[in-house]
């Protein structure tokens, strides 16, 4: 294999696949990327056996074709260190890959392309398109609520629920719940529900551009999800679990309803959180007529207090929350004002934009640890 291309094109493709390459691998070949030539492009493939990511770079010339695997991290570091606008020549010969760039020359050890583990091509029973920005929006608005290394492995990811004309993304770690919904006529009458692992969600967030309105293709079967764009092809294994009805986690809008300025509330929470308990991150809310008093303390007997004007008429209510969970939910809301409502606090508090767009909503469960115990 001998090909010519620009340093920027190769570097961009290597940047795309870099997130899949683990620094420590149980199998040496997983630290490599597969380089293969097809038509007038160089395809670079990386995998960790759970995720496969393919990037591509346009070729300026090719004298011969073939396939080889080379150390992905070293190849990326070399390209990044080269001057901008440098033409690059790649030559694979035996068990060596040579990169020539003007007066620079690098020779890397390779492994056989036949040994590279690739996800088997399978037919996809479901397929739909949506703008790249929309898919990133759904993930961004919910991914913070995913579990991390929970023994209930169905919590360690995000659920995609595709229904005729719309797609929903949901995530929960058992203490909070996030849902975001996008109407999309391109889905047609498709109905499917999948569970995407946490690592795959985070990798897609890295790859997707919030400002890119170009359509991407999502393909789904019983074992894999594939996302295809002009720049990359992302394939991930799915988690398999008996998924509960997540909509039952959403409490009904209750008798108590509070309306507040979102940014004023967020800033007050940030200030109070400074003196909250490092472990429990607890703050106490005291709701009274048109007033919300927030307070926090810690074992050093330090205290913080904020009083915020809100729209609330009802009986006085006291409740404690994890301030990090509240900040995540409130920061994910785009509207000027935020509303939270509840009837029975055991079912959690429903937090959503004041404007009833219905696109995103969040549920946060109260803390059960008494404030006095946390400060002890």
C-alpha cells in the first residue's frame, strides 16, 4: 500500500477515532487502527470490541492499495506534531508502515489486517434519519442522569424509545430521571426501544456537532446501533435488559407548583452548594408564600443561606435535595423560567420549563438522610 494525502485530512480522521482507543489494552491489536483504501479514500477503523468507529480521509494519489494496522496513538501524535499543510505519504511494506512528510520520516511496527477484530456486518431492521444537532440535543439533555457502574446495568446507559413521528431519550440512575423528546416526521411508523451503553453515549456526544443540521442515518437491530454521517460511521453494541416503563417514573403534576427565574435559581444553588456536605451535597428547601429559603451546612458547622422570590401559594414545605442533581436538571432547561411541582414528595419533584413545550423534563428524588445527621 502506497498513498498520498494531506496532513490535515489524516489528522482529522485520527481525531475522530481517537476516543475509542484505550491506553491500556488486553489485546495489543486493539491499540492499533486499521488503515484500508477504498476508491479515493483512506478508511481508518478503531474498536474496543464494544464500539467500532470508522473515519475517512480523501486521497490525493494512490500507487497501490491494501490494508494494515498501525499504532493509532503514535500515528495521531506524529500527525499532530507535523507542520500545517504538510503532504504525507504512507507506505506499508511487510510488518512496517513508513510515514514520509517532507524531511521527516517515521517507521512504525504493524500487525496483520486479517487479525483486526471488526464488528460483523449485519442487516438492520430499523432505520431512520434526523439532523445531527437533534440527536446531540437528545443525548445532551439526558446523559447526565445515567448511572455509573451500577450493579443494575440497565441504569448505566440511555434508552432510545422510537415511536411513530417522534423519538425520546431517557436516562436514570435511580435518584433522578431525565427525558427529552424530539418530534420527527422522518421516523414514519417505526417503533423500537433500545438501551445504549454509557460509553457509547459519551462517545456520540464527543462526535456530534450541536450546530450541524445535516441529516444522519440511525440503523438499529437486536444487537447494534449504527450512526452514519459524511465524516464517520459509529457502531455500538447494545445493552440487553428488561426495560421498565420509564414513563411511570414521571409524577403527575401535583397540588404544589412553584415558578422561579431559572438563572437566579441556578446561581443561588451554586452559592449555597459551596458550604454543603461534601458527601451528601444536601441543601434544605423551605417553601413559604412566594418565598424559597435554601440553606446548607457541613460538619465544620459552616452555614449558607439564600432567600429567593418565587411564585408559590400553599402550605409551608420543607425538603432536602442533592444540590448537584438540582443543578444538572435546572442547567439543562433552556427557558427563562422553570417550574417544579409535586403532590407526594416520595414520588419526587417534577422539574420542567415554564413554557409547556413538552420537549424535556426532569425528576429529582428528595434526600432521605436527615439534615442533622449530615452535619454531625
